[in-house]
């Protein structure tokens, strides 16, 4: 006869001794990858529980994917700190948590005065089995018709008659605007 599993009890929080941090449900954390040459995984803690004696703490992690881990891969408009909130959940040992981090909304990330190592942003949810994104469309800018990448400098052009009439097209990536200026100057 199989031995019955010991009941687990939910915890509101737990202290991770090796990093001296308290983790709560809803916190975003950095988790140790199996292959140490890979970057740390990022997850949102959905639930924390322990065995009857209060040991063997486990967390239900909802994973964030990096663009290169998605079916479509990294694209030009993905920021270096961009993550996708996935529908992928796993139970993990709390001992694999290596630190806390902050995953900002895209809007709040773009308003940060400074970005530190543990700051990330998310503007998409990602279905890991189909590769679908929500939202499936975002605003595009510039003549290159790319979404905003917060890592790339954009400039606002108020002088061009061909960009004033088009929504979001008076904002250019600096590299595109520089190319347009070079073409314009060659005319003279």
C-alpha cells in the first residue's frame, strides 16, 4: 500500500535564509537555473506552502519568459529587460530562489529615472503552448513601423509635413531619423 502524502499547509510568507529575504505570494523572484551558464529565471510567486512541521517549503511559480525563449524569438523591438508573463506554472523548492526583482508594467518602466539590475518590464502575456501573445498588437512608431523599444533613443520630429499627419509617426528612432536627415540633405 502506498504511503499517503503528508498534508501541506499554506504560508503567507517565508524567509529565504541564504539571501536573508522574506518572500510573499505576488513577489517576483530570481530563481537558480539548472545550468549555471544560463541567466537566472524570473517567476512570480503565486503560492507558498510547507510540510506539517514547517519545513520543506515549496512555491508555486508562474514563469516569465525572455523573448529568446518564446516561439518567435527575440525581435528588434524587444528591450533587453523585457519579459513575457506566461501561462506556465511549476512547483519549486524555495531554496532555488536567489533574490527578489521587480517586473514593472511597460508604462511604469518607461517612466523610471534609473533602471537597476533587478528591474524588468512586461507588456505581453505569452501562451507557451501556442506561442500567442496578449495583446496581439501594439502601437508602432517611426517609418520602420516598429513598436517602442525603451533601449533605443527616439526623437520627436515636429518639422516634417509627412510625419505630422500620421499617428505616432512624429516619433522616430534616432537611427531612422538620422537616415532620413541624410537623404533630405543629399537633395541639396
